[in-house]
C-alpha cells in the first residue's frame, strides 16, 4: 500500500510540474519567447506549410501575411491569426514582436494580408499593447485573447489604393504591342 501511495504521489508531482511548465511556457508571452528557438524549426518546416496549404483551400481561420525579408529581399508567406477592425487589421503576436515576420513588416512599413478570401494592402505597422488592441474588437474576441495571454498585437492601417499615372505615349505604345 505504501508503494502504491508513493507512486501516486510521484505521478501527482510530475503532473503538477508539467501543468506549471505548460502554463508558464504557453500562456505567457515571455515563456513562449523562451520556447521559440526550439519551436522555430517545427513551425517553419511542418506546421506553417500545412496551415498555408489549408489557407489556400479556404479551410482555416488563419490569415496569411505576405512580406519581404528585410535583409534577403525574399518574399515570404506566414500564417497568422488576424482580426479586421475599423480602418485596419490586428494581428496577434503570441511570441511578441521578436519574430522574423513581424520585424520584416515593421522594417518595410507595409505588407499584404490575405484574410477571408481577400488580399488587403496594409501599412503603418505599430506594435500595440493588449489594452489598445482589445478595445478595437468585440468583447468575446477580447476575452479569448486575454485567456491566451497575448500581450502584444500588430496594428496595421488600411493602405490607400496605389494610383499609377501612365504617360499617354507609354499607354499608346503598350496598346500597340498588345
């Protein structure tokens, strides 16, 4: 009986330690940031490609951020959780503003987000705290975000449409080629 009780106590201690680790690691931004170096290969190599394929088929609630690498100039696509708000879009930053994609968007000052089958041109990215972000969304969405322990969000404003002026001589030349 004592052996059984000792085993039960050991299992309870291990379970409590595992729950504490999960709470610290996944429900607080600082804990998620510490785990990011270990999770990055799994995210970039396995999880993100699957989410991107599902997003292309319209089988996910994720949005896709299209951005350009700040040093390489390479075009990237990253799945994110985004929410449309008045005059812009909020993107959750579960690992904080230290992720490559967030730093790329901040450096470029703009990006395109594919959400709900539409491509949105967004600009003027700003990292905002939870109090600012949660005020811009419905109460049920804000509650869900608080439960997830999200501390920072990326706020992007709707970019004005780009108007390109074509010189009449160029328009005539391109029409003649076609």
